[in-house]
């Protein structure tokens, strides 16, 4: 017996599942694409600084966790620790 999904349209034809058809389907977890384990400490500080710049004033992240103040404090501490000779 054909279902209401059977059509001759291609997969990207704009078809949608009816409401509730995907109930119970597990969505895969999002994974980050930044591999920090293979980066030097100085490179991580540069990435963190770029992240801080991108997040500052971004309306999509009105109340990020950690807060911008906390992130800046950790970033400043990391930058100072890297600049201090051992």
C-alpha cells in the first residue's frame, strides 16, 4: 500500500513530512570542527580573541555562557600567562 510519502518528486523537491511524522527520531549531536588539541597555545589565544570579537554585540547571543566579562577575564589571564617567560 503506497504511503503519502510516495511521489515522483526528487528528494530536494521541497516536500515536507506531515506534522508528527518525525516524532521520536533522534537528532545527531552537533560537533565542533575546531581541533584545539593540535594547536599551539598562542593559536588558541588568537582563536579565542576572534571568538570574543565575533560575539561582542551579537544579537543572536544576548546572554552567552560564560558571560562576556568572564570570557574576557580568562582570555586576559591566558594571554598574560603566555607572555610571561618561564
